[in-house]
C-alpha cells in the first residue's frame, strides 16, 4: 500500500508541477535548478496537506471500485429458453509456426468443442439481484459453472459467502466480466450474443448449450 501511495503521490505531484509552471503559479529565478524547484513544490504541497488529501481521495476511489464494478447494462429475463449451437471459428489469415510452415490456412473452419472440452461453463447474472445469486449458487453447486457478474461487486459477494462450503473450499468464487470482455469475445469470435441475465453456457457433447432465464 505504501508503494501504491508513493506512486499516486508522484503522479499527482508531476501533474501539479506542470500546472504550477503556468501563468498563475509562483515564478522562480531562471538560474534556479529545476530539481530544486520540484523539491520546493513537493515540500509546500506536503506542508499544506495536498499530498495527504490526494492519497486519501485515491484510497476512497479504489475502495469504491472494489465495492462497485459497474453495470454492463444487461436486462433481466427469467423466461426460460435453451438451444444447442455449434461453436464455429473461421481462421482469418494463415498462421505459421516458428519455422515458417503454415499450420492453419486462412478460411479453415474450426469447431473448438470437437477438439477440447470445457472445464467450466459460465453463468452470467446480475450480482445485485438476490434471486439470480441464489439461482447461480444452486446451479453452480452441482454443475461445473463459474459465476460471472454483469453488475454488482464480486468482492462483496465473496465476503458475504466466505464461510460457505464450496467444492472442498470455504468460499464461493464470484467473478466480474470486466469491461464486458468475455461477452465481447463471444460475440466477435463466435457471433454469440448475450443480451439478458441469467444466461448459462455449458458444453453438451461437441455443442454449446445456451440457456437464458431460470430453469425450473
């Protein structure tokens, strides 16, 4: 934490230094060494409490991010639907190995689930909706699913369920799809769109089972 505060402080002071050289800032003699000017500015901002206030502010910002990861904007739809789909990936260009040999030609169609099995499926939920949390925990307790939030705080949920027995451990792991990276990747790579929660993705043979809503 001390290293983090030091880095944040230095970033702040760097910005402050560039600002203080503007028209409204104190002026210094032309022959004064720039390093001495910087030392003077740092000393002044430390003395008047600017550095301490900045550090406290940044700590609060970091805490807020831990407690609220944001909202990917997915609507809730509990109506159950399911479909089986082939995951198909078309190679966009020739891929070569270190020796220059083409190992995958452009246009080659690959079905990933025919080559490798998923160790875990995914269940996307709104982490501020207790009904969805309960549903995800119920599903993931008996199926190999990772619980992925599209809204809410995985940090707070991990604390809430930290003493819950879970697959040999004592805490339920919750994850957050930061910046919607998982959802974007599924869309760009496999044209698979996740528009509502809860949505569950799991493997069935060589196909992907897509379930939206709550399965009774």
